[in-house]
């Protein structure tokens, strides 16, 4: 049977504003365009994995408002199982406003809504134990720790992407359980300084992304690097989620680290070349992209 992945974390509704520049204090920017779509790191990775033909489920929460309905509909259309998604009555789905400048750089504003309504007692242990891999993203630390513990006890591999606000949370238990960490350069530096990277399984892989400069894998056997792909960056939002999905999809199929890194970078590059965080490529698109560069 093909591998199955369960993602857990935020499910949001995104409003993307294309601006001529990111505003500075007491400054002003011009809005060039506006679009809306589903968002949230856990949801983005789940949708990207489904597009890469990986059977995927999601643990998270939305409100019963219109944005929650739209977020659910988008995930269902992508092929993500929503049996682990909690719909909270009389509540608002988290909304994030993404400001994207002409170079593709992103700043984010938002409200949390009910994107952390799932607590440890709400986690279905059998659901977690039924998959091949669990991917955790930013969420309530106790919930993430509960899911990680269930997976680790069942011999299921765990990956973790702490996200932009990781410094505000205590994720020690999740860091200790994670077999794969997905970090930006800034996050890797901060975790290294706090000894977070030392609390790890002996064979942990740390994937560090560097935007247009590609990414590297830090493993016990050594470091693997890939320079990335030369594409015109339009919107960096969601590129890291697509990278994670590409890496997991290939590694779960047994692909070696160097090829998995190249595939993940291709997923990230293709996403960055498109508008919106929910624009990860399909498996066919990635294969075509890579084959064109091999010619």
C-alpha cells in the first residue's frame, strides 16, 4: 500500500495582498491585487502531499463560518481526508493577511480564530497510529506533544515545522521526538543557540531552507546541499510547506537524500513562482520541471 501521512496544526483562510513594497513604520504601500484561498501550514502541506499522490489526513480546527466552509471545501477538493478536522460552532476561522511585495517577500498579519481548538484530549489515538508518518506544524504545544508521543510509541516517524512564531512556544517534547525538522536559516540559528538541535534522535535529519539559495540537509552522516532552481519568484508564501511535502513524499517512497532534496527544492521553487500559498505543484508538474532541467 502507498504511504499515508497525517498532518496536524493550523487551518486558516488566507487573504493575499500584492503590494509594491512591504510597509515600514509611518509608511504606505500600494495594493496591486487581492486574492483569497485556504491556508495554514498543516493544511498547505496536506494539500501539497495530496497533489503528490500521497494519501493524507489532517488534524486541525476551523469555525462554522463561511471562511471555515471555504477552507474545508478546498481541502476536500484537493483530496485531503478531514476526519480529524474539528468544526467549532459559533466560532471564527483564523484569517491571515499576507502582504507580498514585488520580489515575493512576505509579511503576515492575522488573528488566530479557533485554529488551536484541538487539545490533547481531542486527539484520536487510533487515527494517529494508523498512518506511516506524522507531520506537525505550529499549534498548541501540549497537543503537538500528545500527537508526537502517540506516533513515537507506535514506531511512526515524525517531522516538525515549528513555523515563524516558534520562539513564543515551548516545544521541547516535540523537538525530542522529531525525526525530521524543517527550519528556515533564522529558525535553525535560534534553535541551535538554545541547544534545541541537540535534543534529538541520533539519526535526525534537519532540513534548512534558504529561499532562492536552495536548502541543505544536516544528517549524522554529513551535510547535503542543493542550490535551488532559477525561477522568477512571485510569492514565497507556502514555498516552505511545498518543500516539506516534496521531501516527505519522496523519502517515504525510499528516495535517497540527495534526490529527495532536489525534488523538495523543485516543489518549493514552483510554488514560489505562483501567486498564493496553496499553489503547490502536482507530481506530474514536478516530474516535468525536473526532466526539463536534465535535458
